[in-house]
């Protein structure tokens, strides 16, 4: 059995080294330094740095370096222990209150409210005054002060997560509530809780230092940073370096803790394990200035998108070797079932890939209105921002989630316009209102000042279209823009998209993403069919719909009502379904990826992975051994 090799994620190296050196030095101080942090040498008071005393001596002649190190032990111990206790109690209270509700919720939240009503410092002063100063009292006070912050965060996050589908699925399986809370809900709320832990630890260090400064914290002669600041304050004019040392220690401690926990949160989050890489990152094959074919405004060239699954699992290709050309003044439809890679390909074309997915080969060549084409896969993030929205724009599925609900429509439109052009706000307003009028929004001037929730779904989608066209891009991507709309509004939006080429001049290329071949037949000039992350067929729309060459394309057509009447004539009104489901990316079968669902599959399909074979005319292509475009010798050789 192969043993797993432990490795620290790249983004954790710096914060781990910094925190380890800083905290470790504090706790191994007795092994390094022989100085007594409490030993007084009045004759050497306020002495400057020397080889014997690198940070000098304080107002009582005590070694300042020894006091910083020993004081750090106390401050950090109090902060970490108090924060961990507050985290444990607060998270437990919030989880139980939010998940089980009823009396649990009432008790948990009211107790937290009572503590939150008191100002933290005043409450700490009250408790310390009653019970007396000391480390134990400090830990108890700080844990009491900060557990409500954890309970509030755990409560709100549990309320959000507990209604999600995967939690409902666990309930449906009969999983015990305690197991759901511990194994399903808790891991999904740990990100915000870890962030709160870093903030709480920093606050605990500050509060402990403040109480020690007032003489209500660590009891002398034991050193602490707060005591050092209090002592150095008396001699601040004579020895300003004395107050700088403990303040610098406070700053470094808080910075190291916050940096470490912030990076740890990202590493523990499965959605953020790309180790800080931007969604637009350099690829091996994407260097240099690309050239576009005649009449093309954008091209994908052998693009492969890979998901990094961490150190323990091999990466998996979600999209493999996809090539596509978007021509000026042409509508291209990208079709396929859910999970085929359509939207992911479109996001790659926009340079908006989710964290953890990156292009590992190929080019994303995009023509610019001014200047030479660029490879979006190899652009730096700032350079990619100049392309998005200006040369290539996108309309998303759900306009309500794409528009900021707390900002007016006009503000969002002018912000997008001013990001790519040097115009004042008045001119931006005028152009935005004209764009709203061009997409058929009545009373555009008043709608300009409306909030998204004041518009209907159809109007919000028209706003998204207007916003996408404001900068007059060369490529417009429409990712199933009618999915969330009713049938009547769908027809209006489709009419609007169909008229875009004539109303916005020649040269605009649209990539329309859909699984509805009926809509595709009405709007597209060219069709690209995807299955399991690969292009399986492409060609002119009328030819694809009339005579599909790939069995998967034919199956899609036969499952659509009135997509092509001839395909249903022999079967009456009954619609076929595509049996089975697409394979998961890491479980693709050998040979042809669609062979398990293909009615034409032969034994040879399990041994040969077909290329995307192109016809000699160049207008049709299909990824099938039995397509007219495929070389016949492949089948003959296998048969022999």
C-alpha cells in the first residue's frame, strides 16, 4: 500500500513559518536565554541595546528581550486558550440553537444577547475587580466576552446551510440529527468561524494587554506586554524605544495569527484549493500573441480545463481539447445536456473560471476592438479585466442574482461603462438610458433609477442585455438567458437577441448556450454539440438539425418536441429519452465517452477514442467512428 506523502500547501508556507518562528521563540525562550525576566539592576536602568542585552534594559534595569519573550508566553497562552474556549462554547450554542430551534434557540440566543448588552471592557473590569487579577480570571473573562460572537456566526451560518438540498437529502436518508450537525453542517460553517477565531485571538491579546496596562491583568512580577507598555510610558520621552518593543510584538502577533487563520480557511475550503491562483492563469501552450482566422472574432484552440483535486487525488480534465471559432455577425449555439461543459467553456472564454479549475493547455484567442488579439488564458488578471465587458461580454441565466439588489440599475450600468471608457457620469447616464430604450424597456429614464426588485424578470434580463452591450463588445455570450422566464417573456427575449446583429451593426458574434434545440433552430447559424467535456459534432444549423451525424446529436433531437418533424414521423407523438446519464469526468469509459448510451455502439467503440473528424468541405465535423467524416480504415483495421 502506497503511503500518503504529507505536504504543506504553498499558500500556507509563509504564514506557518512566520507563526511558528514567532510563537515558538516565545515558548522556547528558557532554552535560549538565561536572563531572568524579573531580575532588577537599578544601576543599568534604561541602558541601550548591547551584546548582552540586544533590546536594552527597562526602567528597572530588567532585560527587555527576556521580558518580551516571557511576556509573550502569557499573552499568547491567555489569548489562544480563551479563544478556543469561546469557539467551542459559542459554536456549540449556535449550532444547537439554529438546528433544533424551539427552546434551544431561545435559551442560546438570549444568553448571548445578555452578554452582548455589556460593553466588553467594562464587563472585563467588573469581573476582574470582583474576582481579582490573574491568568485564570483573564481566560474566563475573555471566553465569556467573546463566545457570543461565535454563537451568532454559527447560528446564522447553520440557518443558511440547514435548508440546503444536501442537508435535506441527509435527513431523507434517516441520518441522525447529531451526525448531520457534526458531519454535514459543521464542516460547511467552519470558514467564517475560523475567521472569527483569528479576530477573537487578536482581540484577546489586545484586551489582556489593556487590562495588564491598567494593573488588572497579569500579576507582577510576571511580565506581560501590557505591563511593559505601562512601565515604558513613564519614560517615553527619555527612552522611546522602550514602548516601541512591546507594541511591535503586539503587531507581529496579531498579524501572524490573522494571516495563518485566513490562509487556513482557504485551504480547508474545498472550493478554494487552487492555492491563490487566479481563474485566469498562464498555460503552457498559451504564450505569445495569437492570430485569428479570417472573419473570426474569437477562437478556442485545443482548450483543456483541469480540476485540481488536491495532493491526494490526481487532477481531472473537465473539458478536453475543445476547439471552436466564433465568426463576426454569426450566432453560434453551444448545446448539450447539463454537465456537458457548455457553461464552463463559456466561463473560460470570459476568463471567469471557478477557483480550482484552470486551463492547462490550449489558447483562448479574443480579438480586440483596438490592438492585436490576446490569449485570455495567459493574461495577467488586470489585463484580463480590460478585455471582459469591453471586447467580450456575457448574459447570465438568472438576472436577479446577477444584478446587485442594493444598488440602482443606473449605478450598475454607468459603473460598467465607466470601467472601460473615459466619459463623465452625465454622458454615461445618457448612453445607459439609450441602451435601455434599445432593448425595449419603456420609460427608460425612470427605470434607470429603479432597484432590481422593482422590475419584472423579463425587464431585468433586458437590463442585463443592455449592460452587456454598453461597451459594444465584439463577442456576446448568452448562457441560457431565458431559463428563469415564462414562455411569453422567453419569446420576447429571443426576438430581441435575434435582432441584435442588425440593431448593433455588423461584426457582433453571439455564443448562445442552450439545451433546447427548438430555440437553437430559431436563432443559430452554427451549432456545436458537447458531451462529457468534448465537442462531438459541429456544423451549419440547418444541416445538423436535418441530418445529424453523431448518435448523441440525433438522440437530443429525438427527445425534443417539434425540433425536427421528420425525426418523429415514424414514431408518432411519442418522444424518446436518452437512456442513462453522462459519465462523471473522472469515470469516463475507455474509447468513445458516449458508447454506454449509444444505440449504435460496437465493440470497436470501447478500444478507439475517436477524434473530431472533419469533412473535406470543412463545414461538418463529428466525433464518431461511424460518422461519414470518419476514415473507413479505422473500422476495417479493428475488424481484421
